[in-house]
C-alpha cells in the first residue's frame, strides 16, 4: 500500500465492536429480554453515532450526502464476529496456495480476495481496487495487511466512502454534487451490495439494498445529528 494509505491505517477509533456475546444476544436472547432484532439495531445505531463526525467528513470529501454512507455503515455493521472473517481468509489462502493448475481446477473455496473484512463489510479485492492496487498481484502478506487496515474503523469508513464515490461515477449518477437524487441513491446503494461488474440494467432489477437506505433515510439523518 502507498504511504498515505499506511498513514490512514495507523489511525484508531474506539468504536463498539461486535463479538460472540453480541451474536448470542441477537440470535438467542428473546426480544422481550433485550435481545433479538432490537439488540442488533441498537448496536448499529450506536456504531453510526460513534462515527458520525468521520461519516460526515468522508461524505463531504467525496461529495455525496452523508446519510448514504451512514446507511451503508448501518446495514453492514454487526452480524458475524471478526474472527470468522479471519478464519475464512486463512482457510481460503491455504486452499489457493498453488501450484497454479491446482488453484485453477481443484480449489473448493472462494479466492482469498473475495473475503470480506471490516465492520462495514468490504471484500479485499474491492478495497484493493478502490485504492488503486491489483488484487491478482498481491501476496498473502499484502492481503493480510489490507485486512488488518479494514478492521480499523477510520480506515474502513474512509475506503467505503471512496468506493461509493467510484460507484456513483461509474454509473454517472450525480448531476449536481454533492446532491444525489433518490434514484441515484437507490442505484448506488444497490451497486455497493451487488458489485461493479453488473450493468446498470441488471442493477435496476434488484435495488432492495438501496431501497432500504431510502426507507430509513430519516433515521440515518437523525443518527448524524
């Protein structure tokens, strides 16, 4: 990674972290006792509120409305504990450890670059491309360093914001920065979830992720106050 990205990776922020206890409360403890959906939504709210100043700053720097970034963050945080991503990465790295013919024909797992890291979940290959790197040429050590950076919320939010900017530009969704139309928000959110490889026509066939952001837009605005 370049020097600027290394410096960014060194920044820290004491955001709430999601672990096994949180997973237990979400999946096992009944909602009437403080668990269930209410538990994970409260965690998501607290995470966005804790990072609201950074979310505002990165949205402003990338010239789009802050609730779009807040919405992506809110959807992605929580869920699987961090160690599951790390375990999946190591298993996939072993499976794809070569030689090339074996990797092409006999692997049983997704490529390590398809592993997601960070509270705001992002695949390693997406993060690499966002900062101008070629995932296919990165070593295991390179990918591990990138994964470690994504686990830090300051770096994570910054790269997610840059990626959203790139997605907006990819589909030419913005006519009057930093404003975005509802349609543009819907498509940018959907593409964050479904990837840059699909045509906009295919993205339009399923915009549920972006629709959800629009539905909860007032909530995200309030969390940023």
